[in-house]
C-alpha cells in the first residue's frame, strides 16, 4: 500500500469514507488538495493499529448498509468519521478493559449504556442508527480483543483505566 502511487494510495485510504458521502468528488478533491507532506503523514499512520481499527469501522458502516447520508450532510458525516478516528481506539481500549474485568473478576459490568453514550454524545449519531452501530462496535471489539488485551497488559501505567 505504501509503495503504490499517491493517487492509488489516497483511493485506498479514503474509499470507505467516500462511499458514505453524497458528494462523489471527495477523492478527486483529496487528490488535488493533498500535498506530498500530507500524504507522507498519512502513510506514517498506516503503521498504527488505531488507523486500521477506524478503517474497519468506516467499512463496516457501508457493509451494514447504514445510510448516514439520508439524514446527515457530507460535512456532518466527515465530522462523525473524524470523531471516530480520534476517539474510537481509546474507547475500544476502555471497553475491552471493562469486558475483561467482567470475565476475570466476576464483576457484572453492563457496557451497553457506555456504548450508547459514546454513539449518542461523542459521535452525535441519532438513536435510529444505534442498534446497527452497537453491533459494529461489538464485532470490532471481538475482532481486536486479543491484541487490545495485550496492549493493555504491556502498558506500564495500568491505573489510567481505573475510574
């Protein structure tokens, strides 16, 4: 992916976002506006786990036929996706931590309310879409459960997750 042309790279990175937008010139605009340094920084991000997790989230929205463009403008959708990119990995770490504590210490922690709060108050997505997005979050958390548990284990400051 990193070795491809800048045009192919941009298409590959942003196609999942573009599919959720009404305006079909999004990738064309990016190709025109992103400079060499921008592309370099984006390429640096593809080595990060949070990049791939958010990319999977964007793809899952399309795969699950969640049509945000019916109710939201492209700018609003880009804002939602920006919030996902910035917050979802940290949220997933905390969610995994809580679910792991539920299993290992026999503590009953219902994470459903936390997920709903994240969707409604952080992502600002209408309740109409909650069920499908909760399903996406659950699938992504299950898919990345092992690696995130290891991520938590190797952190030298485990107290940051305790509330």
